[in-house]
């Protein structure tokens, strides 16, 4: 496969993600079947060609190399750049952190080749440059960066010039997406990352997407399926086409597309209302294809509900919580509970958990479960009955459910999402940059779509509604449907075309 961009908008299907040990196993597989130094030569050629395409007019190039094989890729790429810049009068600066007595065989070969070609080495980065190639640390980073490497990372993060990182940006943990440098991770439209041989999970979650910028991939000519090394997770591209034209199914009726019931939107005794959260979830479910959507707003028993009709979408149908929970149809409806539910949601959860076979729990419903071991036990009982439960926590809610610190959750998002799914026997969507969808017995999925515009009130309610509609449609297996809804949600934000630098939940609904 030649070097190709990984555009989350066009990415199709599932792409395997390999952590450090798995990636090294794939590398060993390739080295055992190819002549010596072949993989590094291919990697260096790919780095050079992509960097030259990204900055075709570069005349001042800085290549920062570490002492491992990542640095070896940079040294061999420097040979290509030196030949190019000598011909047009440009300047090349190569900084190198290695020790010759500790070099792997490939890196030692690369150093000899660079010296033989007359590549100029420098102890310090140049004062200015058009292009920088970051080949300092690679996939082996699992501790805080210090020394000259820290100073170089700080320089790379501060520049406005084009930067191409080899495999992963230096400072980023390739397995977890945790940023391990005290130099601030700064977003830049001029930052690129070329992943080699395998895709790593870190660039797609936590700080990874900010650090990595535009991502590219080159498998260096190895068949990813041939090495026999299992991925740790999957990058979830589009796995389902848009809904088929329903006009062709003349025999269909509204019940054919599933029912969704939204419980939330509480009003407290002071009159403070969160009804908007439930309405956003309901509107999202309806616009995502649910045949019927019912809304049950929560409030003090002695007061009428604040709304009996949605003036924006009068198609939504309102029921009191008591009416909805007494109705026989609850067993045939996907419940979405917790959006703006406040403290009133907790007492209603035991009968809902016992009677609603397909359930999405969000926001205050998650907080209630975190505080009540009996509710946690009820989740496990649902799984033994073959019922489906989806939890959609943000990192703080996940921390409450797991009894951990938020920083610990963010440091190992894949691990904790899977732990939570196994512990509570649920499908879990750990929200955030690179949302993780996990389920018992399944390899987790990382979602590549979405951006910082989603960091506004109400966008999580829309995601809960989308998941509800996806489950109600029964067009895919439940785990697939949830992961696809997460992908669709992020794609809406990526497609936001307004010149305004902000996106409201209502804007998201309009594009849906």
C-alpha cells in the first residue's frame, strides 16, 4: 500500500490498531522475511516522499533524530533531503541524540549511511526552518520526556512551519494517547503524522489527535493480515451506508422503524428546568430515523409538566413517566434515560432496569448508578437475560463509576472503557476525543470523527438520542449500531461548514 491519508470522513470499515508490543511483533515478522534494513529503507523513502510533497519548496529543513530505529528512519530520510537541497542551494540541519554503543542494527546502518553521504549534523536546531521531521522518540515512550528531547519537542510544538512526525509525534504515548511532555501540546494545521507498518491507538484518542494533526499511513509493503498478530482495538470507519430510501418500502409503517422513549428533562422545586436535554435527545432520535419518539419529563408530583408539545417538533409525543412505565409497550421500546434527569431519575431506575430490554443510560442516570451498588447489580442481571444496556459516560462520569481519578481514566482510555464494560456487563461509550466503544468480549473501537466544536452543552444528549434510534432500527448488531452512531455524531461536527467558530446542539440537529 502506498502512503495514503487517513481521512475520517471517507474511512470505510474497521482498521486494526496495534500497541507497541504488537507493532514490534509485526516488525519482527517483516524483518524475518526481508533482506536486512529493507523495512527501514522503505520507511525512510516514505518519510522523504511525503515530507517533500507537504513542503515542496522547503529550503531550510530540520530533521530531529533520536537514538532508536525511529531516529534511523529520520537519518536515512536526511540522506534523500541532503541530495535534494545540495542541488538547489538549500540548507539541512540534522540533530541526533543517539549513542553509538547502544544503537540497534538498523539505526547503526542508518547512521553510517548518513555519514557516508556527508549529511551535516548539528548539536542544536537551526534558528529557522520551512520543514521539520520529528524522528526523535517513536513508539517506545512511556515516561516523561526530559533533557534535549524535551527542548526539541517544545520547539516542534511552537513552530508554524510544516512538521511531519515519523510514526507518532514525540511526546505522545503511542499506546494510550497520553501526552508525556511538559512542553504544551499545541494544535496546528501544519502538523502531520506518518504512521508506519501498523496503526497505533494513541494518535486517535485522548491528546493524540491534537498532537498528530493530519494522519497518514504506509504499511511498507507488508500485508497487515498476514503477520498473525491480533490488534488491541479497531479504528471505526463508516460501517453502514445512509438509510435506504424508505419510499421504496411501500409496505412499511411507523412501527417498522422502532420506538424510542426519552426519560429526563427534570424540573426541580425551584422551577429550574432541564427539559431541553430530553427534547434534544428526542429530536435527534426522530431525525435519525426512529418511527415514534415519546418524551417523559420529570418534575415535582404536585406540578404539571412544563411542556405537553414540542413547538419545534410537534411529532414528539409526551407521556408522564407513570403512564410510560405502566404501558405494555415499554418492553418493545428503546429507553434513553438520564438526559437532564437530575436527582429525580434515580428512584425510577429499578423498575426501568427490570422492564426495558433495550436501554441507553446517560448523564444523571450514570451518576445514580455510580452511587448505588444495587443498581450496578441490576445491570449484571440484565446481561444474564440477554438484554442490551448502553452507558455513555464522559471521563468524569466514568471515573465515578469506576472509583478512579479522571486523570487515570484519560491516561488509559482503552483499558478503562473495556474494564467498565466488563465490570457492568454493558456496552460503554467513553466520550471525549477519540470516543471509545467497548463491550464484554469485543475488541474496543476508537472513533476517528468529531472535534472540539462538540464541547458545548447538549451535544451529548444528541448522541444519546442517536444511539437510541440506532438500536431501535435493528439494522445492525447492537455493538455495531452503537459504534456507528458515535461515528455519525462526530461526522456531523466535522461537516459543520459555518464560518462561526462554535457549534450549538441545535446546529448539530439542523445538519442531522
